[in-house]
C-alpha cells in the first residue's frame, strides 16, 4: 500500500513500504517534514513529472568509515596533494553541480529545483552539509547530504575530474564525525570503497543511537 500524505506532519510506518521501498506520495519539502523523514529512515526521491515520492528501502546500502577501502592507486592520488578539500564553503554550488554534471548511464537528474531550494534551506538551518574538492581553485568534485547525529545521509555527489568524488567520500569518512555513511541505494562506485547492504532494522538501530 502506498500512502498519500496531507498537511499533517507524519509518515506511515516504514515497515509498510512497497518491495521497491516506495512508502508515500505527496506532502511537502519543508525543513520539519524532511528532518522527520530522515529521522525515520525515509527520504524523497522523485522527478519533475511526478509528485513527491518518499522511500524507505527494506535494505540500506551503507559505508562504515572504519571499513573504508582505499586502493593503492587512490592512495597515490591522495599523496600527490592534487586536490584541496573544504567543508560547507559553497553548498549551493555543490548541489547545482550534482544536478547538472552528466553521469554515465544516467539520463537526467532527480534533483529538481524544488529539491535544490529545500536542501539549501536545510543547509542554512544547520542540517545539510557539503564537502568540496578543488583543483587549482576550481570546484571539480564534491558531495552533500543530511546529518542525523553521527549518521551522514549522502544525497548526491559529482566529479568533473577522475577521483574527485572518491576524495570527497574519503575526506568525509576520515573526518571522524560520523559512524555511518548512508548511501541509500547500491552503486558500483561505493561498493568498490567498502559499502554494503544492511537491513532496515540494523539501519534504524544506528539512527536510534545517534550522538551529537
């Protein structure tokens, strides 16, 4: 069953999500609703031609920072100091790049204008954060997401040059701020860095034992 949200600030039990994780339709992207969603393991994922869709996958693709895998070639990249890492210096530029930089085997973007505005507001209110990767004073990679205590819910990343987005993931994992990076859905890119599936029960246990 897919639930239709109204103006009331509430979500159905995530255990009732469809097999693909779809839980509810409608509602809004207010800060209060978004934060309630993330606290319950729910996130929005939709496009311009659909209403707001809310998902809570039965399995979650995550990366524990202490299980991060860094290849020998990536270690050489990091040791070369070709990239500079900053945090929260240009959140709006990062989310714009995530929505516009082309990705292999991906047609278009799910980061709508409404999503951009909502997450920029989350950033202004201290809930959403960005990691920026620079090369010769040019923004060449980065990622953004929402922090729920010591769980970082990664929303999207981009890379204009090889290894820039990997550098962002590594910087986040080595910051010692988070015990879990929520990647939401599977990707070969993150699997190569040590991410794997856990159950919703395991994921919710992490959310329910947040710190900070």
